[in-house]
C-alpha cells in the first residue's frame, strides 16, 4: 500500500535526523571535554552564547556560516 510506504519513509527520515542530532550532541560533549566547545572551527572565535543556546552543537560562528553561502 502506498500510504504504508510513505509512512515508513517518513519514520526512516525522522530516525536518521534524530541519529544525526544525537551524534552532533555527542560531538559537542567531546568538545566540552577537550575545552574547545563554543569555539568556531573556521576562524577560532568564540560562538556567542545566544547561538549556542539555539544550536548547542554549533561548530561555526554565524559569520563563518554566512561566509560559506
């Protein structure tokens, strides 16, 4: 049935997003332990706390992220 296939695909996509989010949080915990949490990996500047509150696993400052676009 087509609706079952759609539902399974949606569940699989949700699971993949959740796995990615968990991996990002685990990486953030490693950065906390390594004392590199909150430091932009592109330019070495501090990521503002407001940004980290919104995206706790952020690895780039907004400036660095915008420069990539």
